[in-house]
């Protein structure tokens, strides 16, 4: 508006200036004598002309100056207003300076390959900690307990299948019975006798083939049902009057020879049996499991004569020895 006022003022000055020029160009009036009363026509004419010129000048000024100036001023004012508008700053671009974290890759674990059953580790433990006389070094077994536990786990993971041979099944359960008996003693060691352990043959400490087992089940429900009486001289109950623990593992391809050797050795052992042609004092094993030794119409004496170097008479006096449950160490 300030600029518009200045322009209007300038236009008015221009108009006034033009008026003066028109007046100067008017024909001068010859003065008349004072006595003559002549109407001042020239003044009226001048005024009218001045008015006409002024109107015309204002019109021209309005068209050529005021209106363009007004338009320019309005544009300037608009620009000025625009400049005064505070434009909100743009949102800053957030740059992620943190290191890119990749999603962890899901690694599918490789299936653990099932270890094939081998009785070699058990065989090594027997050779190391059992004497030729069958005495067991339980302290030595205790030092190697981790190896024993590994073998027991191996047994647990490799239960014989239905298609396994009778020898493979029997070897599995004989070795398992003896290894688990050693483990039972170690769990309670030092102990003077296996019978000092509460319900020793009923403890279900071992999971074999997905089932918790005890020594009673292995002996009576599995091994005895295989109809092989010689097995009684292969499994050991950790006692002095038991058959001695052989310091080699049983194996399927030599099982028959191993069972025969264990049976002969037990019958000939004078600490377990006293045999002569006319009188015998035998282990309670022959009494407890007499049914197992009566095969094909024979009796206990017939079975003993099959594996003894001394032949017992049919009329021989028969007796049973006391059983010594002291630990076989």
C-alpha cells in the first residue's frame, strides 16, 4: 500500500503539471477597460479545459500507471507474504548406521549315527579288571566307570531285533547281565555282599531298548527261556560261590565253546563243587534250577557227567554245599 500511495501522488503531480501547460497555452485575455463589464468567459473555459485535461490524464494514468503498478505491487506483496511463511523443515532422513544383523541361519542338526553294537569295550574292561581266577577289581572298574557306562548305553541303544540269531541274543543278554551286575555293585561300593543291597535283583536302573530292566527279568524271563542250561555258568551274581566271571566277553561266533568251557570249569572247581564217583557235594545252583538241567529224561547227575572228567555213579551219595555270598573280589 505504501508503494501505491507514492504512485498516486506521482500521478497527481503529473496531472497538475499538465494543467499548467494547458493554461499557458490558453490564448491570453486582452485586458479590457475597467469600465466595461465583460463576463470572465476565459476563466470558465480554462477551468473546464483544466477539468477535461485532468480527467483525461487521470484516466490515462490509471490505465497506464496505476493499474500496472497496482498489479506489480500485489505481486510483490504476494511474494513477500510467501517469503514470510515458515516452511516446516523436512523430516530428516534417518540413516541406519548400525551394522546389518542377519537372521541366524537355522541349521538342521545331522542325525546322530547309531553306533553299531560291539562288545569289544566290555572285553577290554574284563581283561583289565578281572583275574584269571575270576576275582574282580571293583576299584579299577570304578576308575573306568565312564567306559562302563558307555558300554551300557551302547547296549541300551542296540537291543537285538527279532531277526537276530539265538546266539546273538544270548550273547547280548549274558554280557548285559554281567555288566549291569558290576554297575549295581559300583553304585553301592564298598559293600561286603550283593545281598547287603536291598532287593538287588529287582532294581530297574537300566533302560535297554526303551524299557527299564532288572537282573531278575534278564535271568528268568529272557535267558532261562532260551532253553540253554549252560547259561547258569556264564552269568555271575558277584558272589564267591557263583561261577567265576570270565575275563573275556562272550561273542556269538564262539558262544558254544565259551559256554562249554565255563560249565566244565565250574564243575571242576573244588571250591564250588566236590565230586567223586560215589559221593558229590554240588553247588546250590544245581538245586535252585534243577528243572533246567533235567533234559531228555535225564537228571542233574546226567548233566554233570556230560561235562565232568569224573563220572558219578547212579548210586552216589548226593549233597549240596553252602552258598558263600561274599563279594567276588
